């Protein structure tokens, strides 16, 4: 089982009314960890979501959507706080921009007492990151959880990090980078976009940034998404040698890029789970061909979600069936 922890919120997505040319906002279910959980579950692997969600009607919609897509809700705590709202601005050729309304929201309010005292043996991966790691008390709570679980005598457990950096949510860049690097000490897979690298290691460049990530002892795979150019991963083997793989995306019309990175992350983890590679030994044993296959599978899922409006990840059957030309 893959357990994804962090925020679940409502994306307020702009839509232009043809009749009046006015822009209205449509509420859509979202949040990077929420999207990642749904994306992984739609690839027919067991997934659970860990977080604090509201009992308001938005919270009901979020929980119902998770359950309807096969995501287990056993690690979800319900509370009376409101649901986070994220207003999205979409511009052609640019990354989506967000404004978050999080004060006093349920997902931000996750406390240590909300955490399960232990995880069932079938949990093989914990995924974390995104804006939850920029807000309190949820950031410190998830830190405590990840540190606790990575410290257990469990070589089968894999920790996967996607920082999904939103600079406007970060007041002190240097403090954030220091905290980010502390997370790497508990992380086995680091999925980081070029935009993340521009903020975390400005001017260092993609290759050097990836290798800097791999310098942390626990990190085995550093993978970065390259937008229309696909994805690149470096795998640190047990003998400290570096295996490299790069895979393209499939050439499909792009509706928008909402949820693309989340879908990639969920599908990449699902591929590892489906192929019995979701363990530290399993990651170390990956061949170049297997790493390519995992990247290409994740890229296909991301290509499909980009061909649709909003974060609507494909099913396993849709991902497997995609045979279009590559870029």
C-alpha cells in the first residue's frame, strides 16, 4: 500500500463565460497529495490518504472522491474546520499560479494526535510534500510522522518526496532549503521539477542539482520532470555507481497542466508497486530498462492528464493503452 499525506483542498479554476466574456471560478477537487493519491489508485494499486479533512460540504466531496476512486480513508481524521481554497490563474505557456486561503483550515491543522500510532505491515511507501510542508502545524506533524516511520526497522518501507515548491508560500527561502534537506535524510525517492530546482538550488543546473540530491545517504532515486521533454532519473546503486534513464512524453493536445506532476508521481510509484520494486532493495535492483519503463509509464499518465481539463488522472487501462507518438 502507498500512503499519501498532506493537503486536500478545493481548486477554484477560472472559466470564461462565452456569453458575457466574464471570468467565473469553478470549484474543483485538488491538492497535490490528494491528486497523487487518486492518480496512484487509478493505476490499480492499494492507496490510502493520511490527513485532516473538513466535515463541511467541500470536505465531504473530497472524502467521497477519494473513496470512489479506491483510496482508503482509514487514516483520515474529520474535523469542523473549513476546507482550504486555492484560486488558480492559468496563462498559456506558463505554470499555473495559485493564491491559497488556508488560515484555520482542516488540512493545515493536522496534529500529532491525529496520526495512527503505527502503520499496517502492508504499507510499503509513504509519499509527502507540497504546500502542507510550508504551513503549521501540519508541516511539523508530517515531519514527525516521516521521521518516526523511516526510523523503524523496516527495510521494505520507501519514503517519496515531492516538494512541489510554491515560492509565495515560503517566507524564508534559506530556512526552507535547510528544512528540505533535512527531509532528504529520510527520503528514498525525490521527485523534483525544474521549477523546484530553480528555487531550491538557483543557478546550479539540473544535472548538478540531481547529483546534489543523491549525496544524501538515504536517497536512491532523484527524478525530475521536464515538461514536454519528458523525465530524467538518476539511480544510486548499492556500489555508489549512478544509473541514468530518460524517457519522453506522448504527443497529445494539451488542455492544461493542472495535476501533471502529481499524476506523474502517483503513476511512477504505482509502477514500482505493481512490479514488486517498492522496497529499498527493489529500488537498488532496478535496471536501466526498468527505470526507463517506470518513467515512460508515468509520462504516459501525465500526458493523458494534460489532455484533459483539470486534475483528472487516467486509469491503468487508459495508461497502458496509450500508444501515441512520442516527443
